[in-house]
C-alpha cells in the first residue's frame, strides 16, 4: 500500500488532513500487526530447526545469515516467537 501526498493535499483543510493522517496511521497499524505475525512465524521456524537439531554445531550462524540476512535478525525473530503469548495478549502491539 502506497500513500502519496501530492500538491492537492496542500489545498485541503485541517479536517481533511487529519482524516488523511488518521487513515495512514490506521494502515500502518494493520501492516505492523501483519509484520509482527510474520516475524513470529519466522521465529517459530527457527525454534523448530533448533529443537529438531536440523543443523550441526557451528552451522547456526550460517543458517541465520542465509535465511534472515543476519544472526541478530534471527535472534529478534526467535525472541518474538518466545514472547508470543505476551504480545498476543496485548492488543497494542505497536508498543512493542
């Protein structure tokens, strides 16, 4: 979803601009919830790989770089997956 502010926005009044900002903010919330769910799914997959010992000792970092671009990103996904119950219990996920 792409929202573009063009020159016609400059001619709009405050009420119209507030509505534009509110709709954009709501769209960001919808997208961020979807991204959080995807990050937790990635973390679930990483946890399963580790639990089932599908990679040998010393290969974890390489797997993280191949699948998530970095070890740090993979660690974040795993942390989110482990915190799923807390995140899903809090409807204001943007706070996380």
